[in-house]
C-alpha cells in the first residue's frame, strides 16, 4: 500500500542486514527520466502498469549479481504499490527471484492520515482518483479495498505497521526470525 513504509523500512533493514535494496519506482524514474505521476499522466493507468510489469519481470538475479552497484548476496525489493495488479510480476518475484513476499499492512484510517493532502501528488493514487471521477475519499477507499484483497492473496506473511515509530522494529524483528534470503515488500 502506498505510504506503508516499503521504501523507508526496506532501506533501513537492507543497510542493517547488509543486503541490497532495490526500489522498482527508482528504476522506472531512472530509465524514463520522469516522475511517476508524469508517466501516469502521459501513458495512462494501463500504460504505467505495463511499465511496472516490464520493469519487474526484467529483473534477474544473474544480472543483479553482476552489477557492480550491488555488493551483497541478498536483496530486498520494494515495488511500486500498484505492482500487485500484475500476476506476472508477483509470480516473477516469487518464482524467478525466489522472494518471500511480505505485506506491510496499514489500516485504512492510518492510510488516510499518511496520504493527507498528498493524494494528488502521489503517482498511482492521483491516477486512481482521476480515473474514477469520484470524490477523493471514495476513490481512496476503493483503491485501498481493491489492493488489500490482492495483498492478502499474494502475501506469504503480513506485518501490521500502523505505528510509524515501531514499524521498523516490528518488521526487522519478524524478518530476523524468518530471515529469508531475498524478500519483497508490498
């Protein structure tokens, strides 16, 4: 879910555990030299989802391991929040990249408080609002419910991260206990 902390928590855990951190949104921004909301406006929702899918399915451990920017043998992947709409992407992370998939869950109330007035600035959130032609709060609720169902379907484990102050410790401890080689946060 957008604002759940995939990037901030993922980076912190990767640093502490000596793992590589890969954010697919960063890969997309670097490749297209544009902000995500600009790409969504230009390509439309479906076009952007295709970019996300192509980006994720192009990742391979062999190529990542050969890249001099990645120094450690294990990875934490943080996908864009809408990556969950692609069965192909999820299956690629699970089967080809051998990732354990963690869903960082926040309640709808927490989601609204984190999004705040930024709902028109954040990539797919703003596209969702425009595409549905409904009031912001209704669009956000529809998106939240729709994604929540998919996150639950695909996740190997769910970790509640409503408390921002404790989120890193909760996720870090859970991962420490299970310590998979590579992981995917959604």
